[in-house]
C-alpha cells in the first residue's frame, strides 16, 4: 500500500538532496546533520569494521567523523558524492588508526604509562554513555506501538525505510514520520545531557 508521496520520495535526485543537506550543514542546521547521519551511518560503520575488524573502534571512528563534520561544517567542501566523501574520510581515519596502533606497539614503557593515565577519563565517559543509553532504552519502551515497531526495525534489525514500509505495508512517508516522532521523543528524554546529533550516535550505536 504505497501512495503517490512515497513514490515521489523514491525518485528524488540523491545528488540534489545531498547538496541541500550540505548547505544546511554549512549554515549550522542540526537537522541536516541528522539526515546525513540517518542515511549513511550504517554504511560507514560497516566500511570501518571491514578495515578494523573491531566494532568498538569502528564506532568510535564514525563518531569522530560526525563530530568533525559538525565542528568543521563552515569549511566543509564536498566535490561529487557525499557518500564517496564519507567513505574516503572513514577509510583515512581507519588507516591512521592502524598506523598509530603499529607505532604504539613499538613504543617504550614511558609512552605506555602515558596511555594508561588517560584510561580513567575514558572509562568515566563510557560510564556516562551507558547511563544515557539506559535512559534512552526506557524512553523506547514508552513509545507508541507503531512508533516503537518502526524504530526497532530501523535500529535493531537495520532495515531501510523502504524495507520497513514493505514489511509493515505502510508508505515510506509514514515510516519517515514515525521515525521522526520516535527520535523527537527520545531526544526529549535526554534533553540537556548532550547535543542532539550526539544523542543520535547513542541511539544508533551498537
């Protein structure tokens, strides 16, 4: 059961859509970073994992990439495909990570001590993220049934909007609306704790 709105959404020009998001990002609109995130997060996480073979490090580098997109948004210039740009960016980060790891293995004990001194603050940050994730999980449980179902299919089964629409026999537009509603309610649940785009990283972090 697909309406004309969903058909039109499927024929949108991806390049024009990406350029609109990039212009919004340059202007500081968080909702355009959110759109980029929702479209490409899974793709670049998989790309990073294929190089690192470690989910935690892949997720960390993807988080760093989105942080960089936001903090350097005014100077961001993308020639060609945004997807290709993000792929190249995450591949470069993975290569740098691999090189740092190799250098670290040859470092002396003094550098190892320096590394150890930073682990406590990293552990504190991880604990804070865990607490926020628990808060988000409780908010997910309070979502309306259809809203929760759509979010779960996207978040936990990693289905695309089109796949969710087909599975639930609803329009792609309805899927988008339900996802927007879910994300709005989840952001409200943790309002004041983190910027919205960082909350999205928690929502989609594995």
